[in-house]
């Protein structure tokens, strides 16, 4: 009975994606055959492939990439042999399904794949998987109630030898505690002209004809004339759905306004430090330090009891930058969630195209384990703080008034730990 999905890919170049796809399909109940084992010298394909394709496979998924195309044109590769074998299957309509994995050119697709409608994975793996599964469901590809141990398969494919152990383990989140000023102000200018605030070094947000800020009446009067001003405990914005500020103004969802102000303050601080902005496809801004000999130096983590990390790396073909984005929150208490990213540029500093960014993000950090991600994130936070000896990012929000962010994240203690694929036990980081 044909009930298996055969995944053909460039081994080892596209093993990570092939293992990811196989894991997702297995979780959905599909029977999948994929070879992500090490290739020994003199070998070019797994001898089981012919029997699987001719007798067991119900669909043949070809992971088309630049590496796959190159191998498909050489007669000493498993890719070519798999495609030739798959082309002998005539009784199943649409047996071969190309999956467009990277920026490879459709015109370069090998004979047997060219002209077939390809499912795009090159922009977003999740979208590609959704389209593939929709097709498999419409084609009535069988599923089984019995599922193999998908996690075990993933660990084997990635050569991860880890297992939970009974020991107290410290986990570090990506939540960085923040301390806000005690009071917040709602000002009503006589005439609200935004250009009057260009030279004001402090952040505010606008709500109707009011300005919400940590800037006091004494400071803001140096930039515009104020007709009314109200000073509120910042905790009031945590605990109320609405705040009646005066007879004419009601602040709705004050907590959301506070979060918006916090985000603007943090962003303004990064901009003032002349960090570069890279805008992702979803328009999210992520920030990284620009290239300079100083910024390329290793960052010492001695003051927090760790070693050194770099936030910029240079290869012969590109430069990588460790980058962050942020999201403020007041639950369960004030904090900033800091998300890490990698951004790539050519060696002249020009950001690479989106397709190249995606491909390099999947390949360059493939051997970065939790410890490296964590310590590089801490190096970034320390650098943003100017290596403050109190381990705080201190952002001035009014004259001698600060919003502070701890450079060390919130810790969680668990009675269960695990061993990573390294000789030493390392702290984990929860995204």
C-alpha cells in the first residue's frame, strides 16, 4: 500500500529543512521517509530509496534549492537518481511536488521538475507548510493514528543528545525588569504644535489634545505654553480601565497608553545611540550597532560573571549583526521583552535582500546553542547600558528622572533540567 511521503533534498546542505518538514508532517499523522544521515565518502544515495519510491511512496516532495539543482544535474548524486526513479511513476497523477525552498531560479529547475507548480517555502516556511498540507488533504493522502516519536527523530536528525534530568535548573527568560518613575503627567498645551517639541530630549505620546509623558510641568513649559497639567501616580494607569483626568478629558485604556510610551522611550534611546534599523517584512523594526572597529570588539561580560561575546562578525562574503527588538509590558510587573535577531549586510554595510537574510539566518547560527544566544543577548544589553556598573540601562525621561531597565533578565527556577550537546551544563533561555 502506498502511504509514505518521500522527501528528496540535498544532503547535507538542506538537512535542517528536510528534518523540520518531516517532523511537522509526522506530527500531523503522515508517514514520511527522509534520509538525513551522514554521507560517507564514496556514497551518493541511500540504497533503500528505489524500493520506497516504487512501492511505498504516495507523493514525492522535491526540496528545490540551489544545491538541489546543482546535484540534480550530476549523475553521481542521490538527487539525480531519486528524480529519475520518481519519473518512472506514471500511475499517480501529480506524484512529484516541487517545494521552492530558496531563491533558486525556476528556469534552472531540472527536467522532471520544470513546468510543475511548486509550493513556495522561500518566503515563509509556515505558509508553505499550510499550502502543502491543504494539498495533501485534498488529495486524500492517508494518515495514520500511530505516530513515531517525532521529538526523538528531530534530536537524532540534529544530532542532539539531550534528556531531562532531575536537578535544580536556572532558566533565564527574555523579560528584563523595568523601574518606572513614580508619577506620570498629562499636559494640555494652549496650542498643540508638534514642531515646538523637536528640541525636547524627552519622549511623549499624544492623545487627542493632550500629551502623556514623564516630563514634568516645569520642564515642558520650556518648550510650549500649557493650559492645564495633571500629575498622576503611575500605578493609577496599571489599575484602572479609564481615568477621568478632568471634566473634558477621560483617559481610556490607560495601561495601553503607558505601554506605548514605554516602547517609544526605549526606541528613542536606541536611536540616540545611533543604532541602525532594519525593517522586517512584517514592518517590525530591529536594531543593531553599526559596523566600526570599536563595535566589532569582543564585549566583556566579566561584571556579570561570564566571559566575552561579539555582537558583530565578519566573513569574506558578509557581515552579521546581532540585533534586538522590544515590547514593553506591565504584566505581571513592568518589563521589556527583548527579542533577538540576526541581520546580514555586505562588507560595505548594505543590508542584504530578504531572501538572502532568510537563508543565512537558517544556516549561520545552526550551531549556536542556548548559552551563546543568551550571552550574546546579555552582551548587547550591557553595551546598550554603556557597561553601567549597576547593570542597568538608565534612560532619562525628565531632568534627573530615569526609567531603568535591568540588563539581567528574570530568572525561573525549575526542579527539572537537561543536558545540551556540550561538555558542560549551560543555562537555558526561554523565548
